[in-house]
């Protein structure tokens, strides 16, 4: 299939990415070419073939319900762009 | 809800309930799930969504989910898997929630409960599914939203939840509340969750719309999801409010389900109103796909059998037992069951130790519950043991105590645990009167009250009541009921 | 002694015999990094504690507290594995200042084995690429020709070895990211079976394809390194709970009657450069000479492996990279005044923090998973993936190992394919199959082309068949298919 500018803009919104209108044009072209390249997959008859999400057929890997050490809060927060020693801080959800 | 409105629409409600499962550690890491820890102290690379960290599923969470599914009459999947639900929010550190999309652990089931509108009648809610997922963290927003930064605490992130999704089978706010109440009772009996709504262990979202009869046909109003219902009272108030709101809205706009998309409203408990949060259009496309970091889960039939054996008696089964085996009235059975497993066990032990079920029931209702409420105690903390109460009840049945004296004894036990009935009577100066003594006392009474005797002979059986007071004067320990019976015998033998 | 002429295990035994100290060896490589890396750009950061850690290793070795085939040997680690003491940047603005609060399991095992980390190596941003040109630290240059790519995404690790800046390097391989740079830089590169090495602490690109791998000049060193990093990890649900075999023990076993499959579709591919085809033929003759039996096999779905890969990998990546939102760690950029503050911050952070190729793949994956397209793209690709895995299964019923090219061509010039994603993606034609099927692959140098650039062949094996691959590679090397050499960087 071919991608429209609007398709690309919609996907960008979903992916939380911002693009200039030039970038959208460029992406529409590049993604379009990639998509038509992967469209080759439609040549393959996959009737009755199961999907393969995992390369191994391992199942039911579980752990016991046991406590393990948590991080020190300082380590948990140390990479945060903004924090107050207790919480991660983010700009308000809605403007006022 | 106004009468006119009530009579003119039918509310259609389905509930999505998130239950926090009672595990020690989180769903995919070893961090504690305890409530109330200082912010961001129960976190590790896994539940922080740190680059490179990987989830490993908690066995116990799976067991609890199966247990709940079985108790809710659900089909349990023999094969289930984990999916990623992708959306961005600061309290969701990975940018996706690990959940279950198309192969949930629990398939269709149902729950029956008493119809709050017509006692004795049963209602059934069909359940679509129940699936496991990880909880998100907590965002604390500035009171005047928008002024200051929001604060994010990830302690709750990764806590195991079971989301129980019902069909839209509920027809009133009261019914929704009754279903939730029964569900919570069942979950606490199973011990799969503490169901503490204040702490967020039980959260309900409701999908609501109205079916309105108009010109002989039914029109449906647009579906609204009401979120943030964190008490039973909130559920009932929010649904009543929302029903009325949709009714007014429909009368004003005439909008039907065909005209408007599903919208999300939040319940503002303080103001008692539902508030629009978002239109479905700009709600996310979650792009579910199998989480490649987790492998599928196979549930064997023996695994299932083991869990089934550990289920125990459901509240519903206990109600029936109390009514059939002990023929308690539905109300009395309900009160005992409603008090929880502990009180039921207490009652059962009183009966097992020889206390008659009917008296046991009324003693539990009056005295035991009073003690629980006054001191807000757990049943295990009540100083009077089931065995003691059983003895007391037998003593009363045997007539060496009347009920009021019995209550004195019970009260005495509260302050002096572990004493016997005799100790108590001793300490309270209660003497049971022996039969000979009582008989002569009655003969005296009859001799002194010929008028009463004649009234009785004329068929006025109540007349004897007049003697009780006098009897008490002669001997405060005389059991009124025995005085009455004895006098009656004496008179009848004379005839 | 010339340390560059020694294999890693030889270095270890000389350290054990006190002929040289770990400190001296470490200092030697650090100095080469200082003099050469400004030209090669193989490293994103150096381990400032390397010498102390080498001294500590010497002390332990002499005290008898530490031994092992690689004890005291320096190693370079791709900047995609989390290290508690050093930054982990993934070559991205997004993580430029990120230091993980924990170390990856593979890294822990390396430290427990007494190896000394020299530094973190350069890579395509978030391991997405085949040329190590998309790194925020700049492109890595091929030591054999500084105008050419070292390959990618583990280009820094491969180049560090080729330039003699490290004796061993660790990388990661999602679609060929160990094998292809190994081929371009004239060193050995191994991508183990999926699940053989723990992914815990490996920053995820595409979780069902990612696998930690290793580089060395000598296949015997690959064996020793794999021995260190392989094994079950209860913190990785996808790690395989199976015995780790002794990879060094069987290196010398004869190849008599070993069945080697030649992949028809790979050799007949018109993308294949004649000089590379010739290298495969040379390796084939070499194996015949060693008594192996050559059998032609088919992997009929070969041409669909790249399309399938470029759906599956971006889909998983789009989810894996959602965590970079400027909230809990990593780059933050506030949005414009007109944007809602939170939403604006998240979008701005992602748009500024990610480079073009990463954004392209996130877009591609987001699209392929979105409502209405997920069945046609994501699910379809997963069905084709199963067919590709079945092709391999059938092939390995007939043969022990597969022989073919690693890359279609010798290393190309930097900048040559930047503008053309699809051309870049086609460079993965021979390597993505092993990732889709979860199988081990090993790239072995096979001499130089006319222009003096490295050529290589690829060996692929059945699941857990690493020992076989290492044995064949070792014998090819002994038979003279390739003599390990360090490029003279000019
Ligand atoms: Mg949910
Ligand atoms: Zn945790």
C-alpha cells in the first residue's frame, strides 16, 4: 500500500514524535518506499501458518513470590531530568 | 433520581473492576507491594522500566487469578500469554502496560447476588473475562492544575491486578452496588485481595447508558465510561447522577448511541458530579502485541485441580447452609455472612460446642457484633470464646439463667476472660433457684393471688404474668419463665 | 613480547605465569586507544578505573583467588550493555548522560571472570543500523580504510579489535550487528543462539531478535569468551535453561564427514559481490580439504527474510523505545508555549533525543502495529518468520552447519547508503535469517579483496550448535583461510 501525508502525521501523533512539514514529506516518501518493499510479504502463502512471536518454544517461566531488594531512592531518581529527592517531577498534565 | 425520570428510562450498566491481588512481591519483580511506603522506595530497574531490565512473572499472582476465576465460574485458559498495551503516561514508565489482550487467563463466568430491589430474588451478572495486568504508578497533580509540576511515585507500578469485566447486565445503581458488594465479599472470603477501596485495592469503572422507550421503540443513549469510583457509595451516587444526566441530556439534545462516540467521565465525589475527561476519538490506539520479553503460560489440569481444592466455602454457599441446616432467617444468615469468614467460623464453633443455632445467631447479632463495633475489634480479639458462649446458651436453655442474667455473665466475661459460667454467677451473686424451692414459692404466690388463679382457670393464660413481679420480690434469682410454667402446672394438676 | 601477536587466552596464560601483568597489558591497550581512537572513533567512553581494576586482577591472580582462561584480559563492551560504573548511551542523545543503576548479567560475568573493561564502544544509535554512522558520537571508521564503514551496529567493537585497541570485544546482534561489522573489519564475530546469553541489562532494540555476542581475532578466543558470558539467567524469562557445553574442548576435533551445507539462495543472489562469492568458494574448498562433505541446501524464503525482519524489528522497537519520554531518565526537552506542558515535553524530548533512523523505525513499527494494519504487516511477518525458521529446520536435518557469505559486499564508503534506507537494509540479507529463527551464526575472515579490504564467510548452525561453529571456524583458521592481523591505521 502507499502512505499518505495524513497517515504519516497520524502515526507520528501515536508515536509522540513531532516533525516539520518538510520532515513529514521526506518520511512519507521514505516510509512509503519501505512499506512497498515489505509488501513483498504478500507474495508468500501463509495460509494456516501460525505466527512466531518467540524464536524459542519456552513456556511458563515463573518466579516464586519472594521479596528482593529495591533500589535506594537516590539511585532510582539519579537519572531523572527533574526530581525533588522524593518524586519524579514532570510538567503539569494540563496547562492553566 | 426523580420519579419521572426513574419511570421513564432503564439504566444499562457494565462494570470493570480492578482488584489488587494479595502477593508479597510485584507481578514481574521482587519489590514489595505494601501500601503507604515513602514515595519511590519500592522500585527496582524492572518496575522503573529502566533500559535493559526484564520482567519475570510471579507464580502466586497466577495462582490467585486462577482461584478467583474458578470462584467466579469462569473458564480458565489452558494457554494464556502477555501482551503490551502501548500508551504514554508519566506513571507508566515503560510506555506500555503488560496486560492480556486476546487470550486472558479467565474466560466467561458469572456471579449471582441478592436483588436489592426485591429481597429474596437473585440477580446474575455475566462476566466476559478476567485478565492479569500490572498496575501503573501514582501521579499527584497540583491542586490548581497547571500551576506546579506533577509528582510521580512509582511504588505501585507493577503491582498485580486482576481486571474483572462484566456484561452490561446491571439495571440500576443499587444493583451495581449490590454486585460489587457481593464480589468484594467473595474476594475477601477467598483471601485473594484485601479489597481495601481507600487504598485502591478495589477500583471500579462503569460503562453506562440508558434505554428509553419512545413511541413504542427503545432508543439507547451514548455510552459513557465513568471512572474513579472508589467507594460503594460513590458507585451508587455516580450512577444515579449519570443516569439522570444522560436523561436530561437526551431530553435536551435527543442524541442517541448512533450520534455520539463513547466518552469518558470522571466522578467528582466532593461535588457529586461526573465530569467529561476525554472523547473517544483522541483516545489511544493501544497497538497490542505479544510481549517478547515474556513467554506464554500453560496451565495444567492438575494445577487447576489443586487450586480448586483450596477454594473453600463461598459466602453464597454459607448463606444457604445457615438457612437450611440451622434454619436461620435469610436476614440473620446475611448479617453473619456479611461480617466475614471469621464471624461465620465463630458462629459455627458456638453451634458445634452445643449452643442452639437460633440463640447462637441472636447472641452473635446482638452481643458479639456490639463488642466488635464498640471496640472495633477483629473477631479473634473477642474475649468470649465460642465455647464459653455455647456454655452460656446451654445454661440459659437449661433455665438456670434468664437472658438478662446471661448478658450480665457475658459482660463479666469481657472484663474477665477465660472464666466459667459458675465463676461468673459466683462473682455476680447469681444463684440458680432449685426446683423444690421454686415450687413452694409458686404455691405461696397462688395462695396469695386467688383472683389470678381464677382468671387463668377462666382461660386467660396471660393472667399468670401478673405473678412474675411478686415472684421476683420473693427471690430475685427466680427465672420468670420457670415461675410461669410451674404455676401453670400446679393449677392444672389441681383441676 | 608483542602483545598484538598474542591471542587473548595466550595473554591470560602469560599473566598467570607472571611473564606480564594485567596492568601492563591494560596500559598497552589504553595507550593504543589514546593514540588511535581519534581516527577510528571506536569508543564512546573509557573506563577511568581500568588500571586499578587490572591491578586488582593481578593481586587476585597472584593470591590464587582468581584464575581462568581470560583472567586479567582487557575487553571492550558495546555501549548498549548496562554498566553500573560507566555511562550507557546507546550512541544516542537520549541517553548521553545516562548511567544505569545496575550492570547487565553479561557484564557481571565478564567482571567475575577477572576481565578488565577498557571502555564502551560506539554503535549505531540504539543498535539500529549497519554502518555505525548514526551515533551521536560520530561515525566509527574502518581501520582498514578510514573512509569506509566499520559496519554496524557493533562497529565500535569490531573496529577496536581490527585496530588493536582491544583483544576481545562484546557486541549485540539483532539482524547481523555482530557478524557484519566483524566481516567488514576482518575479525571473528559470534552471534549465539537466542537465549544462550542473558539479555538482562542489554538495552532492548527488538527483544525477540536481540542477542549478546562477541568479537575476537582468534576463534579459540571466541570460545573462551562465550564460555564466560553464556548461561541461564533467572532474571531473563527468555534465557535458555540448558547446560553450557565446553566450547574450547572440541575445537580440535576433526571435521571428517562433517556435513556442510552451501546455501543456494545466498550464492545465487545477484546482490552478492563476486569477490565475496569467491571467498565462500575458497572456504568451501578449505573445508573439503579438511574432510568435510559439501552438500547444497535451500532456504527457499531467503528473499522474504529482510522484509519480515523490517516489520518485526521496528514493531518491537516502537514499544521498547516508548520508555524514552523524558520523564524517569534520559534527555528532556520542554515543548513549545502553545503545546500542553506534559504532552509537549514528551514529544519534544523524543523528537530531539532520537536521531533520524531511530525515528524512522519507530514510525514504521508504530504504523505496522496500528489499528487496521497489524494483521497485514505485523502478524503476516510473524507467519513468514515461522516459514523461514522451518527452512532452517529442514536444512539442519540434512547438514551440521551452513556455509555462506556474511555480507553481500566488502565494506562500503561512509555516507554511501545513508540516504537510502532500503539499500542499507538489503545489506542484512544473509544475516537476519539467523535472528528470525533464533540460531547461532559466526562470521570468519576469509582474506582480503583486490582493494585490500576484508572479506568474510558466515557459518550458521542449529540451536545450541555454537561448539560446532567454533570448531569449524578454528579449523578454517588453522588451515590458513585467515591469519589474524591488526590493521595499521593511517
Ligand atoms: Mg485495565
Ligand atoms: Zn521492582
